[in-house]
């Protein structure tokens, strides 16, 4: 037995060895954050893993090797750990941990929560070491608008789950927009603007993404409160700390050039032009003023912004900056020389503030306004930025509308293959499994390819998690992932119960062959249900632009049997599956899709009855009964799971008020308006619609009831259908509903039994 002196010396040596190991690596290579993650998510096995970090050379792709600690000669250094994870970056270590947990322990972490703590009591051994290397330098995450459609009212607990989800899946380049307004306001104050002038420019909490893009200005729900700005800044400090702890490099905001209108008065000689109108908004809320980057004031404001950001979050945490000037905005001129001057001066301002700055931009503009962004103009704009490694372009919609081929791999600039998939946080089941596994590899191997990353750029995180998982997994696989094998293992760990019934896997295999095998580019994004759209006599069914309503599969041979397979699986497991939150979520989600699809035929029947020249008002009322009953049934279904609750969204908004009633009402109005009218008078109405319990019954159903009432009255009076009058009715309902803040809809709890509700609805609507 060792003496006390020897033991003390040994402990000091062990501690010093660990400190040396961490301190010898670069500052951003500490693995302490991963040990903290283990404590958060796997407390019972927090000491079972040892991260063996070796310094990379800065250019090597991320690599990890998993092995048993017992296979190492110096296993006494590892403090009783069982699994050794050797890696050349913290991100690789995190991905190595995730690989072991998912492939050997059959557990996972989801947007809905973590199942990582459900590890077997005895960890599986590794017969042979497992080594994986990423295919690309960057695994990117976020769309600028995700910060509004999903994360607008996130607290740190919600962020903590999402950041752990990202890190474990190997994301190493996340966008980091939270708290941007605090620093921007300080820059504007320093430039001489008062708070009233600044306040006229800032948009509400649920709409900040589009203010950051320069699409909108001001707030139709009231001025942005100082408390919100300060609280979000404090939240961002926590987020930034956690991002660094988890080995990710944040993409930081920068000064974009969009300024309050008062800037022209304070700086009358500055080169300021008006941006274009956006989304049908009135001039007071759009046509943002744009300070052209070649004006010396732009560089001054850029340096002020970046200096303040460094002071707030620390130096050298990242040199990558997001900056989008023409996201659904028209440039002042299409002259190639003008566009080149814009980008050249923009990049010069970044480099003047940070000599190592890299400019990251969303490439959405090149698709959304392809008629303007000809190859000549794109080449001129990108050509204004010297060097290929000084810029990263997100090919934002690669899975449907890739621009990298049209634009010759962005003329040598670095770019990322991205999966957008989701518009406005819509919830329809849809995906293209083959595309997101095959196409990134084709792009990476294309002659002259300058692709450096793969990433997710969804507008909202509302479901279809499997199609996002597979792309991040593909980033670590040199050959296309096999769909059948992938789905089988994905379901096994999602529904981690002993003796999982085969019917559960069969249900997902069927969905994988059909719903998640959409080969039609015109319908490749989440499918919006027509029940969420403002009722009308025409123009709702089979839409194929942006949020499409065309159901591209046969419901009777896909959704119906898949749902019954899930129900069979639940029965065969003797209720064990109903203890799994993800199974209950999926059961509700598939049933939700069934009812959403059935609504189409009920609507078409109603329209057919109305259009008949012999129809009576009572026949119209009779035709509406099953349609309205479906909405009642759907609302009841959604209320059985809190992930489908309107109250979850509204309560998260109100929680930021600290109990201040007027502030809570302001926040709730923002939350309500975004998912309904999306603007003061329905400028982008129903774009961000959701199938949530409380929203279906409290908003969509009253609209359809009003629509039926109009049809009955129209037939009774013998007057022709007036589309404009119907829209006015729907707008009035939306305006009233948005103002009903503080009503009981915000506190509706879980209501009803998932199993009984789904079984009854499956019987009725199959």
C-alpha cells in the first residue's frame, strides 16, 4: 500500500498532468466542457469516459478514435473511465461520444429532450477501436430566421438542450445572433442617435431576424423594450460561453449597413440609399436605409460594433462574421462595378476591425432573385472579396435548388452544402432521404469543388427530425448512407425498449420509402395543410410554391398503414412504448398528418356543394359538419402532447416579462402575430402557421366557421361569392385573436390520453 506522501504526490502529479494536457492545447481545445456535458446528460456515467485530445495542425479534418480504456498502457491516468475517446478537436471528441452512445448504447438526444441518461448500467465494450473522420471542415447549423421562428423566446434551458444536441452531432459552426440588438444600439448611440430614433428602427422580439436582414424596421406591436434587449444580451453571454465550452466556433454578427432613417439627418453627406420594399409591408415598416459600405462611416461603425462585441464576449473566440446585405433586398444598382465595390468595401471594413475576418453569407439571394443575380453579377460581387478563404457562402437550399453548379462552385470561394427543407416552421411530414445523402457527396467530389462544409439551415425546428439527423451523420460517412439500415437503427434507439416490436420499425420503413422519399423538386419542403390557410373558395389545394399544400403521396397507402403499425407496436409492447416521449410525439405527429390530409377532401366537398346551382343553405351547413368536427378532433389530439401546444409558445414568450402584465401582453402579441397575420394587417398571413392545440381550436376553427357562415349567407341572399369580403372577415378575426393576450388559451395543460385519442381517431379517419 502506498504511503500518504506517495499518494499525495501521485494525486498532485495526476492533476498537473491533466492541467498540462489541457493547457498545452490551444485555448479553444479544452475538453472541460465535454465533462460538464456528461454531468448534465449522463450523470450516472459521467466518469466513464476519458477524452484524449491531441493538437491538430489546423488543416486536418476532425477525427476521433473510440477504444476501451483497458487497452491502453497508462489507463491509471484515466481515473476509472471505461471508454477512451481520442480526437484532434473538441468537436471531434463530442462526435466520438455521440457515436459511442448511439451505435453501441442505443440512446440519443432529440429536440424534444434527451434520452442519453437511459444507458445500460454496464457500458458495452469495444472489441476493436473505431475511427471516424469528418468529410468536411465545417458542420454548420442555423438559418438567421430560425432565431425568430423557433428560438425567439428560448430561455437558457432550451438553448442548453439545443447546444448539446448540436455539439454531439458534430456541429462546429453555429450561427450566434442572440443579443445582437444590445451591441447595435450602443453603436448607434455612439454615432449620435437618441433612443427614440433608434427605437423607430428596431423590430419586435418575434421579428428581429428580418430587421437584421434589412427587410423590415420598426414594430407594429410597440417599441422594443429596453428590458428585452438587456435580457437577450445576458442570455447571449451564457450561450457564447457554452458554445466555446463545447468546442464550436460561433459565427458572430457584424454591422450590416442597415441604419435608422435619422442617420440621413445626422450625417447629411453620408452615402445612404433606400432598400427595396419587402413582403408587401407599408413604407413605414420597410424600405430600410442602407449605408453604402464604401462610405468611410461604414468602416467606423463596423469597427465600433466588432470592438464592442469583443469587449462583451472576449477576443479570438471567432473570426467568422455573418453579413447579409441583399437577402430579399434589391441592390441599388445592378452594375457589376457597383456590386464589386460594395463587397470589396464591406470586406475591407471587416478586416480593418479584425485582420483575420472571414465573411459568411447566406446564398439564398442567388436563388430567390435569380433573374437579378446573373452569373456576371454574382461573379462581380464575390470577386470583390480577395482570396478564396476569406469568404464562406451557405448554399442555403442545396437539397432542392442548389446554386453551386450554376455559379461554378461560387468561383472558388468556400461554400457549404445546406439543407433548408422547412419554411416558417411548418409541420407537414416530408423529406428526400436519398438527396441529402447522395448529393453532398457528389458536390464534394465535383471537379474544382470548393465545398468545405455540410449544414442545416431550416427556418424552424418543428419535426421531421430524421431528415436533419441523416445529413449531419452523412458528414462523417464517405459513402451514401443506406436508408433501410439507417432507419432501422434510428428507430431502435428512438424507441429504446426491450424487444421493440418489428411493426414500429416497419412503420418508419414505410414512411422512409414514401413520405421521406420525395423526388419532386416542386414540392420539396414541409407540406402545409390547407386548414392553416385563410379559408377561400379557390387557391388552397395543390400549391407548389414555397410552403406547398400538394400532398405528393397517397395517404391510404402510407400514413394510414404507418399509423396502424405504430398502434400495433404499442399494443405489442404492452404499453412500454407509451412511456417513451418520442414515441408519443410520433404517434401524435402521424395522426396529425392523417387528419390534415383528410381535411382536403372535406373542403373540396364543401366547395362542390356550394358551387352547385341547386344547393340550399342547409346543404352547405350539412357539408360543413364533418369539416368542423375534424378541426375539433385535431385540436383534441394536439392537446395530448405539450410539444404540440400553443400555450408552450405563448408561455415561453410571457415568461420573459418577469410578471409585468403590460410587458407580458406585448410579448404575447408578438408571439401570436408571428404565427397568424405576420404583420400589422396580414402582410405574410399564415406563413408561419402551426398545427398546435389551442391554435387549431381557437383560431383556425373560428375562421372556418366564419367561412361556412359566409357561404350560407351568400347562398341565402343569392349574392355571388366575394373573395375580398372573405379576406376582410379573416383579417378581422386575426386582428382580434392577436389582441386576446392573457386569455386562458395560454395556460391550457395536457388534456386527454394519447393512446385512447389516437386509437379513436385512427378508427374514424382511416
